[in-house]
C-alpha cells in the first residue's frame, strides 16, 4: 500500500504553533510522515512567517515517535553540504531511521538575491550540486576519514563522529523530474527519488528512465525508493473543495498530477499513483494551516 505523508511549505506562514500542532495531528491521523520545504521566502508576494527548517526538524525528531520526516529539499546553494551532513547526522541520532535527507540544487532567484547567496547559472549550479552530493554521501555513508577535492568543496580527512552509519542508514533523497540532469544524479547517488507533481502516466515513464539509468550505474532498480510530492486540494464536502479551488478546474488539476476532492474521491487518485509505481506520496497542504480537523480528515481518507 502506498505511504501517504503531509508536506508543508514552511515559508508560507508556518510558525512554531502551526508546526507543533500539525505534527501531533499527522502522527495521530495515520500519516506516514511529515515533510517541509526549505526556503527563506516565497518567489513573490509579502514575506510571511518562515520557520527555519533544520531547527523544526530537530524538534520533530525529539517530539514524535513514529513518522518519517525531512526537508523537501535543502538547497546546497545556501546550505553548505558539509554542515548539512553534520546537522543531518545529529538529527538522525535523535530519531534513527526516520529522517530522510532531501537535497537539492536550489532554484528560487528571489531568496538568493535577498540573502546574498549565489545561485549560479544552470550548468555551474548542477556541477556544484553533484559535488555536494559526493560530499554528503561520503560523509553519511562512509566510516572513517573522508577526503575530497572539487571545484566548490574540499575535505581533508574529515569525519563525522558519531558516524551516522553506526545508527542505521540515513537515506539520501533527490527531488525533481528532469530527465537530463536530475534523474542521472538520482541514479548515481539517491536512496529515494522524489518526483514533483506528475500525472501517473508521466511518472511511470520517468521511473522507467530511472531504471535504465540505474542499470548503467551498476545498480538495481529496486535500490531506489520511488516517491512523489504533489499538491492536494481537499475539502470535507464539495462546497469546501470548490472554495479551495478558487476558480481552478478540478479535472485539469488532476490531469496535471494534483490530488483533488473529498474523502470519497481521494483514494482512487492515490491508487492510480500506486499503480504507476509510486511507493510514497507527500501531499502538499497549502490551505488553512489552522484547519487541524481538515488535516486529520485528509489523513483518515488517505490512509484508511
């Protein structure tokens, strides 16, 4: 059965009260996990509350007992991968087996401009991303000192202590659906590939491409878990669904890979993803953060 988790955009008004309340609802409602973005702000519009990601994940590790969690994803454009690996190792030690380390190249121009980080052009950005993946995977998968010489990063007998390996596997998640850049990196480095908002047929095609790329890397397709993040528009009745659609067409959104509807309509859409090979889905909740009853109802509908 497909695992269903909740995903929040942490820069979209989330504060500590929201995070703590939603975490408890997610665990009680049967969701498999709670994930969140890692951004300073949104691409446009006013600045909203933006709870810092790794601080919030540390709280989650210490204050929940069952759910998986992680960043979807932490950009290496402003998260130094050497420090990220250190932070991830510490959080992993608090909740062994539950953190899934999502790593990304970075994309949002606004936050990089505002905070003075260099996003780089696309070619350099992905070269930096590949180096960052090399650094992170060596640090969290390899016991003993680690060395690396790259254009962007270097290590000289660096070692995480205690090493995450001693506490069980810390999975690396690579998010994105790009066939030319992202999928080859997922085939080389990822324990989990997380696609973004694809309809089932397109997901199946990208997953088959990943299979081929994995074989070229000398890996078996089953070595990489297949997941997807997509927006959910959920209502306890049709009137609430219509209000949250705000004029968008439900059928058009479903055709583009979104999950839309009431409790009676959600399961069939999840089954279609499962039949396409999706093992876990993160439902992106961008509606009322105070609607705890709605989140609980979504959990019951999606996991029951």
